[in-house]
C-alpha cells in the first residue's frame, strides 16, 4: 500500500477561538480521490481551508503531516510555503482564483514564476500537454483568452491544467461542479478523473452531490456539525451506510425508479462540534435515550468502514 501523502490527526480548526471542525482524522494516498459530503454548515469548506493553512481558518489543535513533514513543527510562513507547493485548490467559481480581465497566458506565467516553475523555452509545450489532458484542444486560443470570455466549465478545466503545471501532489476542490449545468458537470468530473489517471494527483473534493461522489471517489467521508461521522470505501458508504445521517442524505435523493425522496427535517446545529452527545440526535429517526451521553468517536465498524454510530444500517423506523 502506498504511503500517505497527507495524514490528518485529530484536527481542530475554526474562526477565532471557536472550533468549526473537531477531531477530524483521515489519510490520503497518491492517486486517491476522497469526497467529503454533508449539508452546508457541516465544516467541509473550513476543513479544506485549514489544510491549506489559510489564515482565516485557524488551526487550534491536532496535526497535519505532508509526506514526512509534520506542519506543527514549522513556522507559520514555512507552513504556508510548503502547503502552497504541495497543495493546489480549485474553487466553486473560477473567478475566485483568476483575474477575469487578464489573459490566462499572463496569469499562468506569473503563477509559475512565483512557484519557480517557469521555463520560457518549454512553457507552450507544457501548456499544450496539460490542456490536452483536460480536453482543451484549442490551447492557443484558450491560453490567450481572458476568463470572462470562457464558459464556467472551460474555466474549471483551465484551473485543473494550471494545477498540473504547478506539479502539486494534492488538489483540493470546493464544490467544483455546483455552479455548472449537468452536461458541463460531467465534463469537469471526467477532467478530474483524467488528472488523477494521467498525473497521479490525489484529490479531496467537497460536494453536496452524492452522484458525483459515487462517480469519482475511492472513499467518501460524511461530515456533520464539524465532525467526520462516517468514512469508508465509496460503495460501502453509499450502498450500505452505517450512520443514520448518511442514510438520511441518501434517502433525500430522488430514485431513478421514480421513488420520491424522504426529506430531512431541521438543519445542522450552528453551535459547532461538541464532545458529548450526538449532534444529529434531534433529527435522527433512530435516536435512543443513550445518544445524549454518547462521546464522539470514529470507530471501525466493518473492514475499512468507520462511523460514530451504526444505527443507520438498520432498515426501517
């Protein structure tokens, strides 16, 4: 088994002194795609920002290890420098990352120079190769265009190509397809697959789309109220969910057979994660009296399948 590119151990992060994610632990291997799912407000984006060592998502405790380097042993500047070298990011909307009125050629050159990866003699050849891997065939026209002149799907694929040029090991994607129509979503999802297959880039993808997770992911992590409540191989999590929250998410999706979805009442708590008492208890159709005293723990329930509760595998009320 490949050694982990990224290992996260009991990470707590948030805004100010208030944690938005707590006790999150997982690892990521080369070429692996991990999708994080859950409702808005569950801590998925905060987790991505903390992995990037972004200043707004304050790292409160725990450990992040990139390769053989534990980030807690580095200064803040050294930590951010290492994260920018090893981790790339694709935002929900490409305009969050690019200047809409400057050509991609200029922006690519500036970004590559800042990462000390710009080779004038090889630049166009490298761009052409990267663009071909994400099916941007007219590479000269795209490279000389400004982001405002291209579609959302093309801009997302340009962002993926830039990540390839930067040679980063891990790509963090925050809702990369949610702002796109269905056909373009498929195109971007296929580009993410090709990026992994062609370059071995590991990916962590935040999404609300369980179909996208089923299409792309090797493993799925389910987040609720800042905690990771289920983690396992994609088929295990989506076909045989253990946690009641995971089952509720799946039941809220319309079936291909015309079955109507089951709504999930209420919304995630805004108070952030806590150590005692199940946060999902008030919304859970399988809650028991002892749930109020339950201590958070992500435990192995089945082979390579972890959950904080296994009541979701019980079919029926």
